[in-house]
C-alpha cells in the first residue's frame, strides 16, 4: 500500500496549487448514517472499517481526525467507489479538475484506499493556504477547519467574498466574521445577495459544513474557537466594580 504523504510535503506542494472551480453548483451530497449511535463509532459502517487508517493520516498530517471523518461521511459515506454524475471520485469526492491540478490519477481514487486518503490530505492542504490568507481565525480552531471545508464546497473566491462582506457589514456590534456562528448568521440573512455575488448558495452550503462538523466533532475538530481582537467584544460593557462606592469595593 502507498505510504501516507508527510504533511510537510503536502503543505509546500498544496500552497502552490490552483483548482479551477465550476461556476455552476453541484448538488448537495446526501449520505445518512447506517449504524446506531455507539461510543467510538462514526455511525458509518465503511468509515468505522477504515478509522485506524484515518487516525494515522491525522497523526501524520496534523489535520483533525474529526474533519477527515466528517468530510468523508458527508461526501461519500465512506464508499471508495462512489462516482457522481460530475465524475467526483474517492472518499473525499474530488472533481476531475481537482485531481488534474493536484497531479493525481483520478480513476485510482476509486480503487486505492491509501491513495484516496492521501488525495484528501492534499486537497485539504490546498484550502488551508486559502484560509490562512483570510486571517480571521488562528490556524487549528474549529472555525478554521470549517472555513477549509467551506472553501472546498463553495470555492475559495466565494468564501473570500462572503467573509469580506461580513466584515464590512454595519449590522453587528463586533463584525460578522469573528466566529463561525456569526459568519453563518450573516450569510444566511443575506442569502440572495450572496448568491448573486458568488454564484453559490449559502443556505445550501453552510448547513452542509455544519453537518460535516457534527459528524466529526466527537473525534476532535480542532481547538476551541478564539476570537481575534477579543478585547473589543467587551469594550462597552460596564465593569461591575465601577458601580460600587469606594467603601463597597474594599
């Protein structure tokens, strides 16, 4: 079997890659769990069967196991041989253009387990570089990894436009891109305008990313979200001590 690709090579190679994205939206993948909830189970039989391989991939790459589990669960249900009408293939469901830009054998994604996992690591590394450039959340938070998935589902250009619009919007106290929940609220509230601007529908793809997170969260999905410039969040909240008289303070 093909060994897992060291992450240092993924990061260097992925940063220079560009994936051509279609201007039309693909259908939202639908893959429901086929197992009852059980401790330690992903609830997907085929993903449970390869969980040890995914743990190795996570350990070697630094990518959270939960992101790998959730991504595969919602994109392919763990079915290696899944092929869509758009010829998306493999565990992570790469488009032909994605495989070409990454230098991959597209058909092999449907037949070689380790090759398919490695392809997913390469794909994630490419989008990590795109999220790094945004600077809205530290690398490794759950918000960061959800943005990585959003960049894949909607395209980097669409994600950038949504984040930029959220940051400029005057209808929130501290900005709409400080947390995933804030960004999602903004995107869903401006669904039609953002569809017109990006050719992608937030009301389709933000909930899909939420599903990826919900499946993967029990397996680790990065560190807790950290708000950049958090001091600004509470700048206009009165300190309780200021409401007390000098004698009360002591």
